[in-house]
């Protein structure tokens, strides 16, 4: 119990530290909900979620998640006691929470969204839940609490809900300290299919594992996926190859039209377990009754596609047979061995050697720099501090707890202030906002991090050195000071979307020429940038909260078309910012936004074209109503840059080639546009 008490104490401190780092006075319960969504996503229970607290007579909800690929939806309600040691949460309290969630679910079906304030996050939530209900999605209701729930206190199931889930402090503690970061899945094949699964044992006395070959029916795979969902799919591969729930058209066609040929056409699945229960023997034949810690490490598309065909197409999968290789590894070697099986089993998917995990060299080097690089003292103080990169969840609190005296803990906090801690998902928000992908940031922390990781891999090796770290911190300061400034403007909702879109707009409007070195030296943004945020953010809010057809604002913010509409805004930036942005040749930056040798050559080629070329092209496009508005804007900007002797950015140069080619295809001709 002592370990659980310590865990709860640390969790409370993490929540308080996170709340302290947020500039908008976010309620502690919302911070707790956000943290729990992150934990459940990392554990494979969810594919991200939204914090959205709403309470009215008979209803209360803290957040939601909708996974269109899997056809699942979830509602959360947090019972945050802020107590350590944890206090008990009884049946009465738990049943009340589930009743409030269930009532909200039923009201959403009856048009509850129409009663809520237009362009409010709660209305968006109600609309999404209503849509999921209409599509027949499977629902789960989650009660999240930092207390300890009495076992057996679950409510009776509702016909519209597949499961009621309780994540209390004890369950979270078991999950996070299991060494896997996920809950173990134990499969009883005898219960699932009515009989054990016959198998062949691949014998090799020198091997440090056991391997079995078996045939699984489509119905067994569907039932497993229906019960456990994407948790079945090995975490790294699912998250970073994004196989979860993706339906392959070829697999679907075979299921529907040629089920008897599925075994011949499909490569099958690879799975792992830490232990199996066998019946029979090598002489009379073996069968597997059950498997402990079962995970599918290759074949996620096959498994999810079978389930999708049953759910969406009412397919009969009783004639489907799937070959399977089951590798059994001792429990103490699962953590090291299974990721290797995942990687090599998925070679046909071209898994990059960098698996984007916390142990990737990029993250390790960033962590090292965060522990060694001192940030300049802020004005009026002689005290220097450091920015703490939390490569793995909980590192900050772990490091703090290792300081055994109160005095040493105070010193640790003075060196590493809580507001200067940032995580992997924070990093992805900073970088993707600066690199003008706010629609990706708006899709949620986990999806955004996956996209950042994939972009990182596509960019190739990045020199993670002190200069890279300084510029990263500067981008973090821009993002966080934008959060503070936008919070002070008291918009009625969508603060996170307004922040990322505002930062992206300013990065675009200045061609990423904001002086990052100056921001690092000052450990604060400039006067011009602060004034620009105050001017840009209200216009961004107005734009993103008016989606086409009065649609769902939250979903609109996730679309590229939303970013296109914001980027097209013609906002007069303050003179103070314009004066701060350097003119002349663009200083080459390093990191995610640094142009490669080929891209730098393209930038020089576009920069060599006359200003007259771009001005004439923009005027022609407007007169003839050709090109998109944002493309005409880029053309005009390129003309201005030429007159100011400024180079275009990498993205602008890439778009310039497309714009020029399309204009010439449509008949535009100008001598000034010949290189």
C-alpha cells in the first residue's frame, strides 16, 4: 500500500505542476482528465480524446473520444478527489457518475446539441456523440478517479453501451508499473471458440523462445478484437505505423466475395505471448487452451479489417481462416524481445529503424541537452534555470522525488521550474505549429505526435545540438506566451485551436524569420510579437468558429481547408513586429524547418525570378479568377520579398513551383518569369 500511496502523492504533484504551468487557470479536474486521456492513449485504450467539461441538470461529462476508423466512441467523467493516500469511492458515487454519463448519451441522441450555445465545445461534443450514435458506433463509458473504487461496484449495462470502465488509482498504478505501460491481455481460446486451438510446435532446443503455428478462424479474431479492440495490436507498431483500424480494400473484398480463398491470399498474423497453456502432447497432437499477455505484432490490418467487415458490412466470417505464428517469450524478456519481433515482422511496411519511441536518439540527445544547457537569467534576476525535457512520462516527478530533503527539492525546482518542463507531445505541438500544420495539432496530442515523428523520419538526420535546442526553446516560448496572451482575451472556447493557428499564421506571415536567438536570450517573446498575437488571435477565432454550413468547429479545425482559410487572411501586422523581422537573405535555420541541399537550391531558383513576375501573376490570377486565393497571396508575397531582397521559405518555394506551373498551364505568360 505504501507504493500506491507514493504513486498517488506523485500523481497529485504532477497534476499541480501541470496546472501551474498552464496560463489560463485550468481547473485541476480538467488537468487530471487530460493526463488520464494521455495515459489511456499510451496504454492502447484510446486513440486520443478531448477534454470538454459540461454539467447540467442530470448530466455531467469531462471529455470524449470518437474513433471513426474503429467505429468506437467514449465518454469520460472524472471524480478527482485530490487525496493522497487515496480515498475510497463507493458504489453510490460510482453509479451516480455512470447515470450522469448515460443520461448525457441519451440526450445527445434526442438532439441535445440544439439546446447548447452555438460554437461552444460542449455543442461540438454533443454533435459528435449524436453522429456516432447514428452510425451505430460502439460506446464505452469511463469513470476516472484518483481514489480507489470498491470492486464489483459497476452498474448494469445499458443497451447502447458495450462496456463500463473504471480507471482508479490502483488500476492506473498496476498499468504504469507493469513494465509494459499497458494492461495485460489474457486470451482463453477454449472459452472464445468453444475448443482449444490445434497447433504445431516449432522445436529448437537452442532457441530462447517457443514458437507455434496455428489456424485461427475469422470469428475468433473478430471476437477478440470486439472484446479488446486496438489494445490487441502491439503498441509501438500500432501507434507509429498507424495500422490501427485501417481497413485494406483488398482484404475487405476477399472477406466479402471470396472468404474461402482468404487463407491463400492473406499473409496471416504474428503474435506474441509470455505463456501458453497446452493440451495433449507432441505424439497425439498439441492444442493451445489459453495465452497470457497476448499481442498481435503483425497483422493489425487483417484483424481490424475482419472486425470492420462484420460491423459495417454484416459479413459472415465463419468461413475465414487465418494462419498465425505465436512466439512465446518469458515474461521478464517481453519488453526487450517483443519490439524486435514487431520490427522484423513488419519489414514489408518499411518500418524505419527509428521507432519514434522515447529511446530514439533524437529524444535521448534532446534530454541530454535539457540537463546541461543553462537558459539565460531573465531581466531583474541573476538566477539561471534549465528547461526540462521529459523524454518519458513522469521523469520530472521521479527526479524531484530522488532529492531526499526539502531543501534539495527546493533547489531542484529553482533550477528546473515546473513551467519550463515540456513533454514529447508538447514538443510536437511547438514544432508543428511553427511548421504551419495547425490542423494536425488540432487532431489531438497523440495523433499530432505520430505525425511529427513520421515527418521527423522523412526529413532524415537532424543535428540535435545546442543551437537546435535554443531554437526549440524559443519556439516553445512563442507557443506558451501565445497561450497566456490568448487566455487573457477570454475567448468563449477553442483556446488550444486559436493558439496553434495563431502561431502558425505568424510563422507563415513572417516566413519563419522571427528572431529565435533574441527570444532565447530574453527568455521571452518580443513586444512586436506580443502585439501581433493580440491582433491576429481574435481574427483567427472568428475564422475557425465559422465553419462552412455551420458545422462542427472542433472537426473543422482538424481539416487542411481550415488552415487554408486562416492562411488566406490579410491581417495587417503591427509595425513593431515588421521592424523586428530581419530583411535580406534568410538566415538558414537548423532542425525540422531547415531546408535540405536540394530545397536550398530550389529556394535560390525561385528567389532569382523578378518581382514583376509574381506581381503580374497575382494580378492575372485575380482578373481571370484563376488559382486559389491563398496561391494568389503567395505569389504577391514572393514579389514583395524580391523587392525587399528576402528569400522565400522552403514551403513557399515548393508552392511557388506549383503555382507557376499551374498558371503557365492555364495560359499565363511573362518574360519576367523565365529563369
